[in-house]
C-alpha cells in the first residue's frame, strides 16, 4: 500500500521484537522500505496509542487479529484509545470475534480453531452489542461487515464460517 499510495504516511505499531524481526527479514530479502512507512515499537497493552503517536491525529487506524484475544472491557478500552488518536471523521477498522458463528459449528471445528489461534476471550453474540460497545468507546457511526458477504471466495467451499466480523467505526 505504501508504494501504491506514496502521498500517505503509514505508521505500523507492533511489539518491539516483532518489529525487529520484520525489519530484519526485509533487510535479508533486500526489500527496500518505502520512505512513507514508519515503524514504532510498543506494547499497546501498556502504552496508549496517543503516547506512541506523540499525540498526532491520524485518518485511519487498523487492528487485525487483535481484538478477539481481549476481554470486552479491554476491547472497549483499545477502541476508545484508537478513537482519541483519530482526526475528526477518522476511521478505526478491526476484526472482532463472532461467537454466534463459532457456537453453531461442530465441537471439533471449534477445538481446531482454538488449537490454531488460541482462546478468544471477547466473542460477541449480537451486532447490537458490537455497535453499543464501539459507540460507548466514542464512535459516531459503527458498521459491522460479514467477510463472507463482501469478499468473493468462489474457490472456497461453502459455507464460509464468519468466526470474526469486520468493524468500521467512524469518529464524529
């Protein structure tokens, strides 16, 4: 994305060891890092997003593969911190665990998912709960998307399990 959108400044925040490993692999593969990417080393469970960004306001923040591992209290806190760092009209996009879908699967399927991904602490049971939580975190508009409904997957056997949903929350 950074190469395709050189006028946009990208900031990736991850755990210090993860950032170091990524940079090491890019260097070993002789991949030139575009100048519009900035890496920050931080544990957002300890440091707020605003602190990492030095109070800068951003247009879009994403969190992929993170929220389902947290409790609802932590999910709302993380969403709130992301909202505080967004400029007016900014967007926070993340995935959340969808318990309703996983609950409908055979026990061996859920056991397989848990072995591969770990235990999910924050599995939502209703779209209203998702919307209410993100609204409480400070967002004016909350859209919830089912990946299977907007990503064409003709080569994948159906039905696709929507074990996670995509949340797009916009700051007023």
